[in-house]
C-alpha cells in the first residue's frame, strides 16, 4: 500500500517563529488541559485577482478579539503583542505562497502546571496556521435549511459565549450533529431565556417588512465580527434599519428572510426554519444585496470600509515558498 502524505502548508508560525510544518511538534501530554482552555480565531483572506493581492478581512478586529479571549482565560497576552501577530499573519500567508483565498487560524493555549493549578504556573503558547480555502460567495443557489436544536446555547453563567473558546464548541458540535441526524443542514440554538441565540458557528439575522433584526450581544452569542460588518453595511451603505434585541422563536418562523453570517459562513441565506419556508425565498432581496456587497467588500472590489482590509503584501513581492530555513527568527 502506498502512503500518501497529507497535504499541508509549508509553514506555520509558533511562539514568535516561522516554522516548517513538520517541525511544529509538541509533547503528547500537552494535548490534555491545554485544549480545554484554548482560544482561537477564524480569519479569512480573499484574493483580489485584478490586483494580485490577498486582503485579510478585519484582521485587527480578530486580533483584538483573540486578545480578549486570552484575557478571559487568564493567559499572558503581553507576550504576543498585536503588532507582532499582525506581521506574523501576513508573513505566514506570504510564506505559504497561496494565490487564492485563505483561512487563517491563530490558536492560543497554556501548557505546564497542574490541571486546576495557579494561573502563574502555566506558559502561554500561540500558533497560527494559514490554509487555502474556498468561498460560497457568488454561488447564487447556496442556502441552508435550519432546525432549532434541543440543546441550549451556552450562557454567561457557566461558559463565556462572547469569546472564541475551543470548549464552547462542544455545545456547537452537539447541536450540529443533532441537526444533521434530523435531516437539517444546520442548527439554530435558543439561549437560556428561550430567545434565539445563533447557529453552531455563525450569527443569524432576520428581515421583516424591510427591516433587519438580530439577537443582541447579551443573548449568549459570540461577539461576531461579520455580524458587526453586516450591521454597518446595512445601516451605512444600504440605509436599512437594524435592530439588535432579544428575538423570539416564532419571529424566526414569520420572518420574510433570514441568513447566517460569520467568517466561515460568510453571508449564507436560510431557506427554511423547522420546515417553515421563509416567505421571500432564499436568498430574499435584502440577503442577496448584502451578500453581493459583502463579497465585493472582502475582495476589495467594492471600496467601502478600506480599513477592514489588510493587504498581505503579495503584490510585487517574490513568494517565499522556496525559502529553506527551518526556523526563521521573527
Ligand atoms: C459560535 C459562533 N458564532 C458566531 C460566529 C461568527 O463570528 P465571526 O463573524 O467573528 O466569524 C462564529 C464564527 O466563528 C462562531 O463560531
């Protein structure tokens, strides 16, 4: 039997250094409590073909949320300043030399010390990966059938929903598996108050009578960067009113249109919820317009909000994919 090596990028970044993928190893036992407390980000970079440049969408906002997540987990944020992480991310994308869209994941984890030991006993570590990815933006017929989960979205009394902690995603997995087994494409979760929270890995918006509404930030949702972008695009580019407030389950059924949003989800139309077909179809007119605008914005084809796009610096630079150093000091 021939062994086929898994495809992986040439480089990743770990604790201040760019490393060959194969050299990024850790001790097996670090995999234990380190994952329970780990926090991460999911970030996308989009290629602008005409410019030959990849733009990382809202990199600073993602790094700020990573820092908040680390702070909440009592990790050492000062060892990984935002400037260093911003440069490291761009350098990594350049080094991996991908002429296409990328998905970037920084992950911070603590090692050492006892399982419930003193905070100071632990060492904070951080790695960043970047991989080629694909986008569904531009696919007209992409939509999802959602069903409300019997699992309740984690709440602030027990887990921190507003930050991106790995442990939170056990809740998301349970809801996703249940939705798939019940024949849905994805789940919607209610919070402990019985109000709509979000999807397993995305926020949710509804449109009714020309207005948008979405669960507010105290509804047990992640402080989503795409949600914030959609709100700003709707208000400032489309001139559509957006309400951020508790949302009832039956409001979801009676909405004209609905969509998920998130870095991975982008802007994804919802066609039905618990088998109630949404009245305006998928995508409805507001969702379609937002999706098109979002697509233009992330690629830098639409020039609104230039501060949201960080160029990785591919233009005019020789790609560093041929670099041979095994450990490049930062
Ligand atoms: C649980 C959850 N909610 C919402 C989102 C959307 O967040 P963002 O727009 O920052 O990617 C995500 C995506 O990462 C998520 O995992």
